[in-house]
DNA sequence: CCTTCCAAG
DNA sequence: CTTGTAAGG
C-alpha cells in the first residue's frame, strides 16, 4: 500500500498560517508532493519544514518567492534528484524526484503560461523538454523494474470534463488545443496514465483548483490540473482516488485542493 | 473657539478599515490635518473621502502610494493652496494650506530622512526651502492680519524631552543636531511657536509616534514629531492640548496618534 | 512591524 | 483575489 497526495500550497508560509500543518498531521499519506512552496528552506517555519514523522526535501526556485517544489515522505528516500536535465528549468523550482523502494515519485510544477505571451512560449519550451524526459524516464524505470508517478500541478486540462467552464476557456492558457494535445502525447506516446481519470472515467472533474477571483470556489467553477501521472503498472494498482475539497479542509489554506491516490501493494 | 487636530494616518485606506472613520465621527475638531494619506482621492472609500459634515481637500503625491496630505474642515475653506512654491516638492504630497476666516491651517509631511543617505539630503533640501517659505508666510499673514498654524508630521524632535530614547537616537534621522538646530530656527528666526510644548513646557513628550517594531508602543518608547507650529498670536490663544494615545483609540489605526489643540476665540 | 507597490498566478 | 517582493516608513 502506498498513499500519495499532491497539492499546490500556493506559498507554504501562508498555508502554514492557515491550516496546512494540522492538515498534514491528519494525513494518512506515505508521500506528499508540494508545489508552489514559494520560499527557501530557511524561510519555512519548523512545523512545516521538518514536521514530526516526515522526511522532507525541497527544490526552491532561484527567483525568490517563486515556484518551488517539495516531497515529504514517511521513509527516507533512497535518492533525490532536482530538475530533469534542463539548462533552462533545473533551477526554476519546478521538478524534484525521489526514489522509494520500487517507485520513483516526482513533484512537478509546470509553468502556468498566458496565451499569446512570452510566458506561453516558456511553457511550451518546458513541455517540449519535459516530454522527452518523461519518455526516457519511463524507459529507464522499466529497465530497472521500477514504477513512476509524476505528481503535481500540470497546469493543463486534457478534456472538457476537466474544467467547469471549458467553452469560455478554449483560448486560455491551460486549455489551449496545443496544450491538450501535448497531454495526450504524455499518455499515448510516452505511455503514462492519468490515474484519477482512469479510476473515474465518467465524472466531471474532480476539480482541484478554483481561482480566488469572483465566486469560483462557491460555484465549483474549478479545473482538474493537479494530476498523478503514472506508469501503467503503478496506475493499475490504484484502488482509490479523491480530491479534498472544502469538506475536509474548510479553512481553504490554498486555492488548490489535495489530490490523493491509494496504490495497492503488489500487482 | 477653533479646535485643530493633526494626525499621520499611515495609509488612509488601511486606517479606514481599522477605525479612522468612527474616530473622525466622534471628533470635536473644526479642522483635521492628515498626513501619509498614501492614496489618490479616487482610491479612498467614501466614508473616509467625503465624511458626513466635512469638507475635504487632498494633495496626493505624484508617486503612487507615497506621502499625501489632506485637510478636513467643517466649514468650506476660503482658499486652498497645494505646495509651497518648490519645484522639487510641490508634487510630492507634502504640503497643503487652507484659508479659514482669519487663520491659515496647513498640513505638512516633512520627509523622514535616513542619516547618511540621499534621503537625508532630500530632507535637508526640503527643510531649507521650507524655512524660507515659513518666513515669508509669517510676514504675509501678519500684513493681512491673519494667523497661521502648520500642523503635521515634522519628523524632527527638538529636545531630549521629545523622545524617550534620545541618547541612542543622537545619530538617527529625526534627532540629528542639524535637524534640531533647524527646528530651533523655525521658532527663533521664523518666529513660530511649538504650541503643545508651550502649553506643557515641563513634561516628557507627549509622544505622538511609536514604531510598530518591537514593543515600542507598550513601552511608550515614542517620539513627539507631530506638531502644531503656530504664529505667536494664535499660539497665545491655545488653551488646551492633548495627544490621543491608546486610551481613546485603542484600535491603533495608525502608528501615530492624533494631536489636538483648542484655540480660544479672540485674543 | 506595517502599508503601500508590483509581478505572478 | 491572493501570494510573494521591494521600498518606504
């Protein structure tokens, strides 16, 4: 049994003031992947940086207050790798991998982009390099007999069922045709599986992000952009998946909600 | 009878959320001079911008979110003047004058400075130009038979009794020998009177500003930098002066407290 | 320590 | 609308 949670904390310092720490203390997960930590390790309060019972590794961005990913594990990782071999992105606080027995777990924070701007070009550059990396990762993992799951904020919805207002967002970053096609490549060409969608093929959402603007959260006008993208062998072991909307964290300590998957032990 | 209050609000938008509006509603003053408004008029909520029963005039700074002075009066002013004829400072949101029958009331926000930096040079430039202006103002007012009071945050303490920690602040902006000497010139050469000190010659303070850092307020480690500097004829009419420390505005909607003087009617 | 700004999301 | 940063105080 392996329980993995992914959550974009939107600033761990702000989240720590609003309920992240008790949420983590109550979590049953074996691994928690964080995105948008937005702090250097030294700036994070102890309760969040070295919580009782967890090993934590951080990959902050070179730019202060930006991006930053982390992985919290109950057992110490066998190995830790920062970045994915990209000159442009390895110091941008967007990718971190840890090896646990038989499985590699990654925390990814893909650039959010903005249609028609240089930020979108950057997102496309990241996507290009990262897809190549994912293919190699799957091959290496297969050769070693290990599974992989890339958790994180992918900042892309694949299908209409993945966001409430898909019609009005067809020209917005996160649901552009090129982005959707790319995510299709991650599944069809690189051979990964969107675990939550595989378990819930016919549901709207479940959304994991709601804008702070307007009444997005109250209207459940959300996006399913926080994904667990796994190798088929691991995906086949997924027995349960859920998103913690307001019910379980009513304090709303982030604009994203935690996405959890329970993976069975053997095959 | 003329009651005049001066207060540095440290951002009128923040102050308005913390109690400035009810404080104003409960004020007995005829004139209230504000400093550090830190907003353009359009950004100020109505309750603070056009409060019931007041006429308000604003002199914002060209730089957004900086400085800014205002004068609130119960009767409409006869005339309003922004700045004091300085090319460098007239758009800096630091000086505003209104003429009321027989008396000119000004709201001043003197640069705070920082010892040994360009900011201190700017403060000295302001002080130089402003002293010249004050001399001319007193002469013109005398010729017209009018009195003058320049209310505001002067950002200088004249004497040791004007700040709690005078020993440790002798090399800090606000209590530098040159600044203290300059305030002496305002009194001795330009002929103005520090009204609150004239009424309370032998008291420590009363302080009107306490840093937000550390426990300055709780320890009453304050500075008396918010002054009413008047022509001798008006100063002679002052019958009462007080600073509203925590007692009367426990919400602490600014790091400064209002300084009020009651001036008798005739001479 | 607090209030603005701005960029980013 | 919220998070950081930075400057200013």
